[in-house]
């Protein structure tokens, strides 16, 4: 393949096509749900402010109620650090659909590389690695955050659990198709949330 085959412009064009095909949403549509929690009578139990997280969609209402009822004591869950980092990166770049695409795609590719099946080694691995390297450089050139080098989980839906759905990628088109499907699965099953207190929202 030529260097042009790995250009960000080409990757991004495929991404926009697949995301709008699978999610039936515009590429520029916002991902975050804003959740306001009422202050507690005991101020020591108030949650923090401007909390970025990723919650299972089926638990958004339940978790919101727990925080409203018990404040910080209701937060009896932990989000994996790498997944939370992805959410924070997406929030920091929420005004740019292109920067968010860089994060989504790199998270998906890093997820694949962290859980690479044996049959994907060789040419498929080199394809994934090279495209991700180019995307990470694009992020660096735009002064965007990245993940810690030891991170192994980037998305709430991990690629290896769904690997049987896919054939081995040999072209950029096929690879971005896979990443877009994983994106759709993550966004359908999990919700990106911005959590803060009502009083802070009014301030």
C-alpha cells in the first residue's frame, strides 16, 4: 500500500460513512448526557462537580437516583481508568467532531491491538498498527491528550468479545468498518455522562 492509503483524510471519510450508516446519527451529534444531582442536606455527602464518566445505559436512571438519594455514598461503582480516560478525552474535544473521531478510532484500534486474536497476526496486525500510529501522530500534532502507555482497556465494549462477528481485516475500509461497529455497540450499551450538582449548574 502507498502512504496515501493510510492518510487521516481517507480514514475519516470511511469513519463518517460507517458511523452515519450504523448509528443513523450525524457525525456531529453530541454524545454526552448531562446529569444534574441535587445537593445533600449534609454538604459532606455532596458529589464532586464536572465528573466525566461512562455508565451502562440500562443503569443511568438507577445511578442518578442513587446519587440524588445518598450523594457520594451512592457511588458504589468504579469505572476502569482507561475507559474513563477515553470519556474525558471525548469531553475535552466535544466541540470538534473530527477530534472526537480521532479518539474513537484510536480507542477502537488500541482495543484491537490489546486483545489481538492469533489469526490476526501478520499483515492484519501491521495494518492496524500502522494506521493507529498515524492517528496517534495526528492527535499529537493537534496537541490532544492520549492514554497512559500501560492502558489495555479503552472502550466499555471490548473487541475480543465480538471477534467472531468479524472477518480478518486486510484493507482500511474493512478495518474502519469493524471499529465503527464496536463504536456503535459501545454507544448503544453505554452512555457518556457529565455529572454535576444543580447548584453548580446555576452558579
